[in-house]
DNA sequence: CGAGGAGTTGACGTTGGTCAATAAATGTGG
DNA sequence: CCACATTTATTGACCAACGTCAACTCCTCG
C-alpha cells in the first residue's frame, strides 16, 4: 500500500487548522482512485458508501428527474469535497457525479466522517462553513431562476464558471474544461438552442468566443453588466 | 426572570437525544420573544446576532434582490430553527424573516451555537441532519424551477405547504396561515396574475377552494398528478 | 364611509421553447 | 488514411406559455 503524502490535503480548506500528525491519521483511512473521462464517481440513488476529495480533474454533479431530464447542480474543481450525503443524514447519494475529464480522487468510507468531526474540532467547523457556503450558492441559484431571464441566467452561469475554473488565454479567460451548449442549458434551465443563439449573439458583440465544447470570455466586465440586467444598449 | 420550562424544547428534533439536565443548560442561554404579525425577526444583510426556534406562529423567509424583487425561500413552522447564519460561517443574515402571524420564539446569541455543538454531541449530529434536509429541499427546488412549467411548480408548492401546515377542514385540507396570490407567486417565480388564473381554473375543476388569503386543497391526489406532469385529460 | 389591499379577468405581446433541416467536427473500423 | 456514423452546433420558422398592462370588483379595516 502506497503511503499518501499529507501535502496532498494539507492545503485544502476542509483540513485547514489541523496538525500534520492529524493529517496523517486522516490519510490512513483514504484510498486514491482514478476515474476516466465520463465515468461515474457515484450514482444518484446509490448507497452512499464513500465521500471524496477531488485532487485533479473536473466533476459534474447532476440530478436526473423521474422523466429523465437532467439538471447540472454544480461543477467540482480540485480541492473540493463531494459525496458527503451520509454526513448530512442521508444514506443514498442525492445526485450523480461524473468525471468531466480524467480525474484523481481520494476516497474515505462515509463512517469516518463523524469520527473526523469528533476527533478534530476544526474539521467540524470547516464542514459547517463549507455546507453553509453551498446552501448559500444554491439559494442564490433559486433566486436567479425565479427572477431572471434566460439571458441573465446564462451570463451568470458562465461568470461563475470563469470564477471557478477560469484560465487566462490569448483571447480572454477560458473555461478550463469541455462544456457543451447542452451542459450550459442544463445548468440554467433552458435549451441548447437558446444557449447556442445567445452565444452567437454574444460572439458578434465581442463578449465571448466559443468553439466546440469550449467557451472563452473575452469581456467579463461587459458580460457582468448583461448578467446584472443592463439591457446593453447596442 | 422567568424560568423557561424544558418541555418547550424537549420534543424538538434539534434537541432530541439530549439529557434533561442538558436541556436546562441550553435554556439558560435563551430568551423568549414575541413578534407581531408582519414584524421582522431579522433582516437580510443585518448582523447575525441570534438564532431562533419558532415556538408558535408562522414565519416567512424572504430574499430580496438588488432591484427589489422578492423570493420566498421557505416557510417556518413551530419547532423549526431559523437564523443560523453564523453557525454556517456567515456573519450577516442571508435573508429576512417575517412573522406571518403573531409569533413566539426562543432566541439564543449566535456564539452559543459552537458551544452547544461542542458540549452536546447529539446537537451537532442533529444540526447536520437538519442542514442536510434543507440543502436537499432547496436543491429539489432548483430542479423544479429548471424543468417544470409554472402550473406544476405552483401545484408542488401548494402540496408542500399542505404537507407542512395542512389542517383538516370540512372542504379538504387548509393551508393554515394567511397566504396571498402574490406570496404563492414569490414562492414559484411567477406573477400573481398567473397564480390567480391557475387557482380559478383549479377551483372549477374541483381541485382547490380559495378565498382571500386562503387556500384549501380539496383533492390532493389529483393535484399531485397535475404536479407530476399528468396533462389532466378533462 | 372611504381608502387601500387583494383578487379577477381580458387583451396583447414577447420570450423562449419546439420542430426540423443542415453543417461541421470528431471518432471508428476497414 | 479514407468512408461513414455519431456527436455537437447552427439557424430558421412557428407557436404556446406566460408576463405585462389595464380596468374593474370586492373585501377589510380604520
């Protein structure tokens, strides 16, 4: 068994404030896991056996309705936690997690969560913070969906992705993983057609550049104005 | 100072599993508070000083957008907790809480939350469960907003209210607090006009009965079918 | 009794979804 | 390396859901 290096997790918000020796103890319970692009990390409705930290890659968290429609709940970037269903009192996963690109994760059995929370005080506090942040995010999303037009919602979604995974490129800021029109539609509750039309319109105005499974934000500031409801007199 | 009786909180999920002596300790930090109908319990953006348990009444939790639009995030019924912002790492309230009818609450200074969590293990576990439930609720709401038509969303909202606060009456199940068309609209991201039209249509079909600030569900099962997308061939 | 809040309803217009056809890019097997 | 299938994206035509605007009624409270 390969010994995992504590440097892997030392910098993560969830483990911040913990002593090096404690980090080693945490790592004793962990196993590392690779998941190929488009592979499932866990599936909606499946028994919640493990929770994860993403070390490398991108993960898409998706909820599927009984009639098969999909909604992308969030994207996960390295350093974030996923699959903490049981820690929150559930014993099945409420959504599916899918590798957007090849991914590397650490996995722990769910039963260790309460042990960690009991043994390491900062772990518990960090958890509350993280969940609080997440609750906030999703509540903001509800407000957006209730009050904004599609154009604003899509703009907000792109800006959030840029914030999370933006990478400077020659043309502007690139969303650093493959993302289709369909994906954006599933994040914002619209259709790929409408997203396509919006992106081409924005491209003509010089706000974004897009290609197959790729979006670059050229003028973030102007996109933000649009997202916040400026009717963009042009 | 009036001594509060531990029976007030003994039955609540948040405090379940705690010893009577511990309940008394918890109550030592509490003060009771009355808020008149339409009064604010706390305000969005205000410094988070206290968290609360609702003992009697109904509370509406509302988020207001920069341009003044309102979204009703949830309704609180007796026994539930509200205002736990700081426990989740925030120091301002992310929404406003307004008494829908005259209310009685218990209030604790926010700084006691971590103390309770540290001193009483079941308190921490109960908190996780509660937050988990709430996260789940609001995520379900996002999925609904993304995939359903207005009619289904309104139906789901009413069914949820019935579940939470339904009271048997001669005509069916009454939503047991004053609720306007505007309120329902703010829960579902639509307009009072559309809600009004839906309710009159449903009333003609015998699904509901409505009056000023009052809704009674006559045929919950048929409303559920409608909510779940049966196009209701009639 | 008057005013303001809540609700209803009609007419109309717009947003954005549906349907359909086509093109471009990517992967696959021979 | 080419032919073909598949996935992704674009774009036009059409239309329905639902929001907007406006007028009016009814209830409740002071």
